[in-house]
């Protein structure tokens, strides 16, 4: 940090295999899946979303946090996650390790019923 501004590391010495930008319309639902091997990080660049999550083997209800611009949300393996996009819509960048890119994008994705309460 100096008079010009700041530089903040997001990742250091991480083996990132895939990066993409996702833009979402207001009210959209994304996710309702988990990954057995991949780790996924979402860096919010615009707007906000509700991030719902719980361990894959849990009988408890999902927990929710609201992610805003500048927030980083990380999803470990075997964590079900779902996103409800807030009214202003949003954009985020995902950084993934494991089989989460290119032709392998869906190979480590396991769909589940919605964990977002109605």
C-alpha cells in the first residue's frame, strides 16, 4: 500500500486449473451441486448473491451468507452449494482447482435437489 493505492493478493502459490467469468440475471438460481475433488473460489466483481451451503452428508438445513462486490467465497470438496442472485444481478470470477474446466467442466459436478428453502 502506498500513495498510488493498494495491491492485494488473492492467491499465492495456488495451483489454479480454471478461471471463468459468470454473469447472472436477477433472481437466477445457480448451483445445487457439489464437487468431489475440485475446490472453487468465487470473487464477486459486481452485485451480490445469496450463497447457500452445507456438507454433502449433512441432514441439517443449508446455511446462507450474502456475498457482495469484493468478497471471496470458497467451496471445498463435498460441500453442496447453491446461489440465488440478488435483485441487481451480479458478476463473479471463479477460480478452480481440479477437473472444473474445459471438456472436464461437468465431470466433477454432482447435482442435488435444491438446498434453498422456498
